[in-house]
C-alpha cells in the first residue's frame, strides 16, 4: 500500500470515528458535514472525497457495527440455530448481550438517523433481514418446524433480542441482566429448537 493510500484510509477512518462521536454527543440531526470534517481536522471537500453524504457515512457505520457483531460469532447464528442446542443458543445470546456496550453508540445513531432518512432505515432493515435470514437458514438446514413458520419464528426471535438491546440502550439494566439472558434463551429455544 502506498503512503497516499494509507493516508486516504486513515482520513476515512478518522471521519467515521469523529462522525460517530459527534452523532453520540450532538445527535445525528444536529451534526453537519462541516462539523465532522472540522472534528477530523479536514475540510468539507475532503469529506466528499470519501462520502457522498452524511447518510453514506452513517451507512458505513452500520456496516461497521455489523462487522463488530459477527466477528465474535463462533459458530455463526445459522449453525447455532441448526444445532437447536440450548447451551449454544445461550452462549450466542450471551455474546450478543456482552457486545451491547460496544455497539450502543452505533445503534443509537442509526436509529436517530433512520427516523429522518429512509435510506438509513432501509440499511437497518437489510441488516435485520440478514439476521432473520440466518435464523431461517438454520431452521431450513435442521428441517425443523413447518417451512411456512420458519421466517416468522426467526422474526420473533430476532425481534425479542433487538427489543431487549434497545431497551437496555435507553434505560440500562432496569431488569436483571442474567434473568434477561435466561428468558431470551428460553424463548429462543421454544421458538427455534423445540
């Protein structure tokens, strides 16, 4: 990699990091492209060399949070669901719960952005569809439950996890963390394994 390419990559990463920080401190709506460029020590023109819009930067942050989440998926969600094993489901959910503090700024910014920008909501929908698709794939491979119910089961299971994470991100642990983990596991086992 040339020095110029390395500098471009560093500038892009700096814009992403500073954008996320500003979205967290000021909010998505209140943060301007000029704010992000200034925080990164660059200009509006340089911002536009890396991202065509603030929404494009936010979509890249959504990709980043997805990479953070799946980096620790061992085994992948579809394999866990296919196994139907309670211990694997419990472990996978525990890993996701443990990631909530890391992903909180990304998720908060994404939801705020989605309320104002259909392009961001569409990116979130695609992200969720990917997780629901992984669950559906696992159920298909296991040939468990009627084919017509598999997508619904995946949607309900993922919806529970997503709701619990968003509630935690807004209120913290107003319910016991371990009890939440146990109840999510029981619900997922019921929906996906029994």
